[in-house]
């Protein structure tokens, strides 16, 4: 018992030594460490081992940078890496342009705008797995909706292999992704459009600016920060895209739609090679970091242009 | 209704049979709870309904903590092994997955007398024995693909005369893989009708390739598990898939099809001949589910150029974990679920038994049902040619390296030689990396 009191007193003393600011943020630090830092450190450590899920003892088999060297030398990995960037670039830009168009149209609506905004958000409410299954059926070559419609309308007399052809398969996946997420851009850009002050717009009209000139020189600079926020959020989402691709093609056929996360998921959970999967994951995390830094720089530049920096 | 009455009677018989013959006495496991992770699905529930009989007889209780398909169970088992949470007791297992868990399951030999094991089809006990340890006991869920075909195609007079004129032989269900290909191309009329289809991805594609390689006189691996499929037999097999695809005899999306898509495809009436599993036989002939109903023929699967029939097979079973607190009780449950009486009940639902004696019971029960009798005879004949997947824990990993290369050849991204060379190199590297040789 005396020893317990001693420990308590000691710990009480050491608590007193901790500065108040640190004491206040300590719970947050502990929670962050538990849910983010420790798993991150663990996965980083395991990427330097030959860790296989089915052989727990391999977690202690240190193999240095072997997994990283293997990933860097693997043509399959780099092909998936390139495909992920392509997927990211095309999907993000399409979503941005379509979302911008949608937001501009909806901002002009005077009656039923609230209803339209709600309807616009419907695709976001579906789970990506559900969207994947939906489009897998729609694009099925034999019994799918698109091919049946094309054949019934006499527009095609063959079964178009939407999920097999190299270009069409990627198109189909991007189509599903764009269908689900364009409204994210539209909603954020719409919020930007509502925040634009009317004075510059009216001044432009008085000065005889064309609609395009008003949009290019007044509207667009004002909504650019919103576009970059949407870009930053969506780039992280799309860079992690897994569900839709996994359901629709699982990276196939012949790795034609293999992106980083289908490759990493299969390596980690099906092949049970968690060490190698984590190494690939860490290499590709730089992809997400790069896009985040890039868009935040752009965001800050746009804010600076509007005098909002600082 | 009739079926449920039969099942109830069989269930009662099972209970009595177990009580009469089991060495376990009532109350032997009073208070014991067996946690189980089992495969889920309508076709498996009939057997699970019998568990209460075992609980009644032994005093133990069974707590099913997970019910998923095998691919999901596989991921869960791997996570359990990684996390060290393997103290549950009974798990569903499959001959294709079993070699992946070398340390998870206990040796069942000591819990079963030789006489009890002798009742199983010997090849299945052999496939369940990994590294000298009997890691699972097979249940009445045996799978080997046989040939399904649309009878009307073969009865059609114009088809018969055109085929005879073109090839100089009578039109009849194919006996060889070459005939299979020839007929599939002959029947094809895309996009409205396809001669055949095949599993084009995952283990399904690699498995089909594997059985063709064997049927053509080759092997997937040498004795030391170095890849052996980059051979004449391998080239002949892969060329078979390529030829069918290039001729438009299969749906263009077949490289993204797996079992559900294939089943739905044949049931849609747009596929002429089809290698598929026994579990589909009832569905294909069900007028409410299948446009091919009433027009389905089933026969033994064709043979390759080496005179060997295809016969990639697998079966479900149950295993007991090493970390189970009461392995004896868990083994008793597994023995019960795989007993002759239980297999009679389970196979009454249409699945294939893994016990020799139950085959005869199933054939007798199908008497008077022409379709079921034809199906059982085909399955019985097909089972004679069955062979399991190579016994390496890296089989699934190997298939994940092989199937994308097969797809690449089928779709024309690579030549057959390039694809086989790349697949062989990748598997070789993987095996070496894993220290197999």
C-alpha cells in the first residue's frame, strides 16, 4: 500500500510539471496517436518486413528496403500508378467542369432551386459499392442496359465490351465515378456563386462586358477558392478510389483498369503479403500528398488574388 | 412440401442414428460452447438445421459468430491469424483455400477412427491432408464441372445436316476439347447467341486453365513447385481460350465473368454449351429462373489431347482450430456434420456427397426423376476424373499472377508464348521469394 501512495504522489508531482497547454491538448494527442500515429508507424515498420497475414512470425523478419525496391522495379506497380494518375486527372477535371456547369445552371433557377439542390445530391447518398454494382449491370456486354438499348434502337449490331475494352473499361469506371461525385463540385461551387457580391457584376454590366467577360474576369476568380477546396477534397477521395473499381472490374481484365488500390488490396488481403502492400501504399501516399500540396498552393494563390490571403 | 417432409424425416433419422452410433454420450459436453465461423448461403442451411440435434445429444451449444462466403471468410481468417484471435473452434474450409492456413487448424486424425474416415471418397481425404495433417473433413458439397448443353441444338435437323456437311461427323455433345471448341464456334451467332463461355478472371480463370493443362497432358507445377505450365500443354490450353474468343464464340465480356455471371448466362438461354458446377443443375432446369429449363442436357466433361478429362474439383469441409479450448467437442461437431446421415440430409438438397455410400442413396432417391438421374449420373462419372488444386499454400497467390496473363493473351495484348512466359516468370519469382525452393 505505501508503494502505491508513493507512485500516486510521484505521478501527481510529474503531472504538476507538465505545462497546462500540453495537459489540455494531451487527450487529443493520445487519441490521435492511438488512431493515426500508431497504425501509421506499425504499417511503416511492417513495410520493411516480409510480413504475411497468414504467418504472424514474419512480422519480425526485417528485410530492409526489399519491398520498396521491388515496388519501384515493378512494371505492374508503375502501370497502376500511371493509371491512377490518369484516372485522377480525367475524373477530377470532368467532375469540375460538369459541376461548374451544373452550379451555373442551378444558380439561374428562380423557382424550385431548393428541390433541385436536393435532387442533385442524390448520387452522393449511394454507397460506392452500390454504384459499382449498378454500373456493372448497366455496362454488362450480354444482358446490360446500354447494349440492349443500343441494339434495340438499331444503333449497334454487336455486343460492345464496355468493361473489357481497354479504353471503354476505363471510360465506364470514370463515368460511374463522375456520376456519383459531380454533385460535390456542384454544391461547393454553388455555395461560391451565392457568396459573390453583386456590385462588381452590376458594374461589369454597366461597363458593357459580355457574359463571357463577366464570367471570366469576375465570377471565376471569386469561385476559384471553392473549386480548389473541392479539388483538394475530391483528389484525396479519387486517389483512394477502390470500391467502384473493385466491384466493376477488380482491376481487370488483363490489368487494364488496375489502379493502385485494387493492386494493393489484392496484394495485402488476398495474397496476404501485407509488408509489400504497405510498401506500395507508402510509395503511393506521395501521390496524395503531391496533389494536396499542389491544390492548396493554388488555393492560396487564388485567395491572395482576391486579397483574402493571410 | 414433399421435400421438407423428407428432410424432416431424414433429420430425425440423423438424430437417432447419431445418438445410436456416436461414441459421445448425452451430456458429455454439458456447458461447452463451440464458436463457429461457417460459410453462409441458402444451400448450406439444411445442414446447419441439424446442429440442434448435436447440441441436444451432447449438451454443448454452438454459437455461429460469422456466416459469409468463402472469399470473405478467407480474408477474415487471415485477419484472425494476423491478430492472434483464433480461439474460435470450428471453421468452414475449402480444398482450394485450405493450404493457405498451415498453422490455423488442428490435425483431425486422432479424433476420428480409421473406419470412420474410410467412408469418405479416398481422394478427398488425400486432398484434405496437408503436410501429413488431416486439416478438414469434407461435407456433402463436392464440386467438379460437367458439361451442360441445350438439347434442342443437337436435335435440330438443320444443325445436324450443316454440321455433318462441314465436319463430316454426326452432331453430338462433345467428347474432346477440340470438338467442344469446334461446336461452340459452329453454334455461335453473336450478339444473340454464343457457343460457350468461360470463367475469365480470378481463380476461376486459372482453375479452368489448370484443368485444361492436365487434360492436355501437362502440369501446373513440377514436384518442387517450379512452374511447369509454360509447356506444349500450356500453349495448347491457352490457345483454346484465345481461339474461342477470337472467333466470337464467347461473349466479349467473358474475361470479366465469374460463376454468377456464367450461371446467369446459361440460364438466359443464350449459351449453347457450358462447363459448370453441379450446384447449378436445379437452377438451370427451373422454369421460373431459367429460359433453358426443359432443354438442358448434362454429360461428362470432355477430355483433352492426352485422353484425360478435365476435372478441376473442390469440396467444402469443416476444420477445428489449434487454439480451440475444447478440441474434442469441436471435432465431435465436425464428425457429426460430415457423417453419413448428415450427408444424406445435405445431398437431398441437390449437392454432391463426399462419402461413397451416400452416392448410392442419392441415386436411389432420384429414381423416377429423369433430369435428376441424368445429372447424378453425369456428376458420378465426372467425379471419377476429379483432381484437386496443387497442394501449395501459394496456390491462390499463383492464380493471381497467372490469370491476368491469360486475360492478356485472350484479349490480344500478348501472344500465347509471351503470356505464358510472363506468368511463369512471375510465379517462379514469387515461389523463390517465399522460400519454396
